[in-house]
């Protein structure tokens, strides 16, 4: 299991801070980051939320999957490590 969640289908308006706020009631967050395009700075529509424990990440996943954030239904899953 992992303590890092992938969050997809984000609104272009979602920021790293609003992503953190959406998930912080489910546990201690180490990092919340919306991934942006290097050249334009615009959101790429996904991000990652890292919790201090696997259990908190599982709780957040169960609570937030298929929920709505900034007017869009988001996708939440455990993050896969890069190969």
C-alpha cells in the first residue's frame, strides 16, 4: 500500500492549496501538489496528495473517490511509483 494518492479529473481552477484543503480532514498531509505544464504553468488536470500514513491515505481514498471538487467529479486512486 502507499501513503500517496493520485487525484485526476481536476478542474483547471484547482490549486495545490485547494487540493490540500479538500483532503486535510482525512489525515495529516505531507504534501499536496497540482501538476502544472512547465512551459505555460497551467494545470495538467491531476495532482498528488501525500499523507503521513498508509491508513490515512486509505481513509481519504474511501471518502473522496467519486466526490466533487471545484465543480468536477474527481478520480482518486493510490499513486503508482514511476518505473
